[in-house]
């Protein structure tokens, strides 16, 4: 995944966003669409609480999930307000999936990425952690949302 | 004596996503292209009128009319050799690719794309520009 995000030698373009109360980065080359401050999703009647609804992306209805609620089976601490932002990511098994996030920030260019590094992510996001990247004095976790265990995502009905 | 300098390709990126525009711009400027952008098709028409553009990268779903309609407008003024148009979309079906050809598109790039994939497309259509 990371090598596809390469801009040139050892340069990466990463998108900044908030999820699970953390500022995170993800390779922009893995993101099919970015939707900021979406106020309306098409509801899915009788769906499980983690199914936030559907959003049309290039004419195709894409399911949008609360990944924290999906992964933990608990309550989302962060989503559920009046508007959310969405990262649309292609997955091999399930096609396009929209991941609800709290806020989408800047596109950041980094050249030094570290394996692991001194970063922490919530436990439910641990499978998605690829590496870390430093920008001035801050080190960000770099994650791949498609690494979330998505088994059961088709089991939408509550 | 004239210097035979390679021409710098001018690429027009049309997308209503701020992040997608920024991503394409970073990739292409890093590799020596000049990039002009528009976040809607009205603005794109103006940009294409005032700039000599070598390649258009156009999102398929772009307000106020979609990329295919926009391409048909462009084709009434420029042919495929004069102004190549590559459609960019999250959709990847053969039907969409066929529609893009019918609308006068020269190529089709599926999102998400890597830096290298984007640059290869630009190279392909601007090499002889």
C-alpha cells in the first residue's frame, strides 16, 4: 500500500484526519473519494447501529459505516453529530466502503516514515497501523482503513 | 542558436474534491508539469479558454453537468488530438469506459490511483505535445 503512495523517492502524500479521538494519516493514493461535512446520508431501515447510511459516490450507492462501533460492537464516542466526513476506500472483498471520520484535514507530504515508531492508536484501530511519520515535533500514526477486520459487514440487518 | 528544451506539459485537473485536486497537483508539479485546476465545469471552460492546455483530467461526476456532457462540449471546439481528455472516476465498469469513449474521452483512470499511474497517463498523452 505505502509504495503506491510514493510521490518520488521516499516521499509520500498522506491525508490527515481524526478518528477515535486521534489525529491519523492515511495514504491518499488509497482513497477513492473524500467527502467533507456530509449532512445527509440515505438511511438503511432496520440496519445495525454501525451502518450510518449510504452515500452516492460517482453515481453508485456506497455504505458508510461507523468503524469504531463496527469494530468494538459498542458505542461510538465520536460520530453521530449533525454532520460527518467520509473517506471512501476500495476493498477487495466488499468494493467501495465509506468510513465515517470526525474531521478531514490537510494533505501532508512526508519523506521519513518509521516502522512502528512511538505512536499509539486505540486498540480497535491496531490492525490498521502501517507505520508512523513525523511532521515537525509531532509523530502521526499512519493507518490503512481496509485492514480493519470487515468480516460481518454484509450482515447489516439488526 | 535555438535551444531545444523539452516542453513543460500543462495539465488541467477538474474535480470538485479539494483533496483530489491537491493530490493531483502535488504529484504533477513534483514531476515538472504545470497544473491548472477547476472545481466545476463552468470554471473549467474558462480555464481552458485562457490557458493552452495539453491534457484534461476530468472527474466523471462534476457539477453542474457531468464530465461526459462536459467532454461533448469540449469536442465541439477541440478534437481528441488537440485536447486529450482523460476521465477519472471511482467507477471501473466496462460500461463507464465505453461511455467515456462515446463522450470523446481519450482515456480512463480509476480512483484511487498512485502517483506513478497518474504520471504514466500524463506522459502518454503529452509526450508529443
